[in-house]
C-alpha cells in the first residue's frame, strides 16, 4: 500500500513538471489592442494621434516629396503602419508610414501607384500600379516590398478583402456606357465568380459587413456628370438579395461604412440635388451624414448643416460616435458626433484631412 502511494506521488510530480514545461514553452499572448485615432494636420504637415477617449497622444511631422500632398490614409485591421496615398504633380503614390518611428517607405518605387485595400492579414496592400502605360493589380508586402501580380481585370478600381479570409471582391468597368461589375476572387484571383452587374451604374466602395455575410456599395449613374445623386445598396455575400437602402451622394468619393456591430451603415447624402453647379464643382456641394438601419431601412439624420459638405464618416470602435471631416469655405475641420448625447464638437480645429482608426 505504501509502495503504491509512493508510485502515485512520483507519477503526479512528473505530470506536474511536464505540464509546467508546456506552459513555459507556450507563446506569450499578445497584449490587448489599443484603439488610436489618426488624422492629418495640413499645415505644417503632421500625423496627429488621439487615444480612444480622444486625449492627444503624439504629433509626428510628415516630410513629403516636393509638389505632393496627402490624399488619404488607410489603416490595416491591426498594426502601427499606415498606408498614405499622396497626390503629386507626377501622379499618385502610396507610402508606408510607421506611426511609432516616423519612418516612411515608398510601397512601389518603380512607378505611380493607387491604394486599393489592405490585405486581411495586415501585412500587405493591394495597389493598382503603372496606370498610364500598363495598369496592373499588385500585392506588395509591407516589410520586404516584394510585389506580386494579381491576375484580375487591370481596370479594377475598387477592391475589398473579406474579413478573416483570403477571398476578396473587385469592381471594374468595361468602359463608358457599359456599367460595372463586382466579382469575387479566390486563390489570388485565379478563380473568379460574378456577384453583381449593373449596365447603368458604376458600382463603388463595395464594403463587407463585419461578419462577412453582406456587402454594401454605392451606385453612381453611368453618365458624364462628374458629381450626382446615387444610391446606397446592400446584398448578401453571394450576390443574392440586392436591395436599395437609400439615396446617397455619388461621384465625390465618399464611402459608406458599417457600424462595428454590423447593424447600421453611415453614409453621405447630397442635400442640394437640384443645384446643377454641384454637379461639376465639389465646392458647391451641400451634404450631411446619415445612418440607416440595415434590417429595417430606418433612416436617421446625424448632421443638419445648411452649407458646406461632410465627408466619409468613421465609427468609433464602440459604435457610439461618428468622426468626419466638414468642409466649409475651403476649410476642413475634424468633427465628432456623439450618438448618445447628440453633441457635435470639433476635435481638430486646424485645417485637416484624412482620418482613420488604428488597432495597435
């Protein structure tokens, strides 16, 4: 009996040592992600970062090439590197900006480049490059700058990776008067499936819902009018059940964005649809921010400005606020609307452009 107990104790000690070794060899868990709001101040150029409670964190000076200005910034699903698209006299280019060190690297040094999307793994970006002579869709690794050709239509102007996966949608047009198509790509574009085609509209800003079950997009009339009134639509992930949710601004380049819980979509509405001057000049546009409930179609007007325009809105990580740029008399101001208190306030009163939430 004593021998049996001694054996059991010895066996138990060995098991404890074995389990301890497994624990010590297990990978160290990642710290919780920090939500950071990044915005660009225009003069002098700098990246301003705010904490989730909107406390200023840092100011990172930006040194841009001559005759260049920031067009927009884009953050991956997680990481401290921003993709910065700049517009220059020689065309557009995409830069990788390390928001911790300030280091800047040109994503595609061989020619012009236009940002399409971050890959779902946050390690690469999709670009359309060499637009003038040989337009090509490429994926560029953020760390190595290794570039690979993605064999999809070279006239793709919009691309959206599916959340937590390798599939992505891409949108292109075969030319004026032919409308456009959204296709689903698998195996890096080697397998494609038509999701939706519209011969009368350009489809833009296709965006997956957070759960990957739906896709929202803006329809722009296939006409020679630069800026006009379009429509916000949503469909299931396989292209079925397409339906219009609301009228929306079209042509100015304002994406509709899903709320974090996937129940609502924030988008921009043109208020002066009958003003023909706003068809050709963005400065004449009067617009406001709206939110639609995807399930019911109920609309809520978020801003009520009588002049100036509101640009693409970004949800706070908790879905309780919307951040946007308001442009009035040529001045851009970063504002936030608290959806719980209905308060609107300026977050950055200096001339600003471009904002994005980062998860570091």
